[in-house]
C-alpha cells in the first residue's frame, strides 16, 4: 500500500500546478520577466552551467557567461564601442547599465508577484500583486544574489581544475574530471532547490533572507531525495511541452510558407514587409507565451511541494518514491 500511494504523490502537485497555470494566465507576464533570473527549473540550470564549464579555453568568459544572460552578444558590442569615441561610449555604457538595473528590478518584482499570485486562493489583479511584491523586493534580491554567487563559485571550483586537466590526457586527470562532475552536478542542483524554497518562504511566511534559507535548507534535508526526483520530473514535463511547442511551430510553417510565397510573387514590397513583420511578431509572441506558461508552471509546482513539505502532518512523511519502495 505505501508504494502505491507514493506513485500518486507527485501527480497531485503537478496537476494542481497545471490547473493554476491554465486558470491564471495573467501570471504568465510575470513568468516572462521572472525567467530573466530563474525559470524555476533546477536541472536545466545545471546543464547550462555545465556547458559553460566545459568551455575551458577562457576562464574569464566562462565566469561572466555563467552569471549574465547574453554575455557573448554584449561582449561583441563592447568591442565595437571603442570606435565610437569616449563620449558616445560613456553614454551607451550608462544607458545599458541603467537598463540592466531596471531589468533586474522588474525581474525580481515579477518573481514576488508570481509567487503571490500562486499563493492566493483566488485570482488577483496583476497590478495589486506587483505592488505587494515590493515589500519582499530586497529579500528576494539578496537571496537571488547569493544564489548567483554560489553558482559562480561552483563554476570557478569546477573550471580551475579543468584548465589543468585540459593540458594533459592522462588517466588520472580523466578520473579527476569524473569525480568533479559527481560533486558539481548535485551541488548545483542543491543550491537551486534551496534557492527556490527560499523564494517561496520569503513570500509565503514573510521571512527575512537568512530565515528563508534556514527553512529551505531544513525542508531539503528532510525531503532531499524527493526534491531530486521531483526536479527531474518537472524537467521532463517541461521538456515534453517544449517538444509539443516545436511541433506546433512546425505546423505553422506550412501556411506561413504559402503566404510568404504569395507575398513574394505579388511583387509588392509593402506586402512582403508586412508579412515578415507579422510573422516575426507572431513567433515572438508564441515564444514569450510558452516561456511565461512554463515558468509559471514550474514556480507553482515547487510552491505545492513546499506547502506539503512543511505541512504539520504530511510534512513528517518522506515524499520520495524510491525511499517508500525500499520500505523506509
């Protein structure tokens, strides 16, 4: 009987997360901006970090790219700034810095608003949620900053040995690389799981950063195996949704190709330009909608896990299916 119950344990979490995501589509806009900091996934973050770690040809580039989205593109623009002169360069740098700060503020407030919208039992006005999120801004920001610094530290600790290993092909260095991977992957997942629980605790319990981290660490220590299982399940659920999204986009290619050919054969530049603008806007809107829905789903899924994990009755039991199958 316990094993049978355990197979159904994660399903209600995911079902409730999907129901809330579908019913509260106004939260998707917060999900789009929250994705600038964290998508709510814990496995995909590790894969992105691993891609950066493996590029050991430049330690500085790896470190910057591991913390800031779009570093490669930004670096190419910075290289062009030298040709513009000091005044124009200063203006562009200042404007870019202010835009970056603004995006961080919007993304942090969006995280808070998204979690507040998930927390409430009834639908809330998005504007009211954004205002309420302001109370938690600094706590969310500090926890997010600490998470980035810890991930950055893990990337450094992983990359420095690889710089030495890349200079040699001995068997010992290969074994060292394997052992580093065994440490880096779970450590990155743990950091991101505790980060998600901390964000939720700040909003749900109105905790300060240290208190939220303590609660998150305590919940992880109790349900550590279940969080790994749950994180993997969420990853594959979103991965499957991504495949369906690609299929949808592929199906749209056929009618768009017909319209494109018609616009091209008409010889009208205005019609051709209008088609391209509409097509780009349509694809971009679909992509943002998908991102917003996925991020909302992942935050909601972790929120439901958090609520049950700290429940006075349910929280005393192990959620892990593996541990229940083993009779523990």
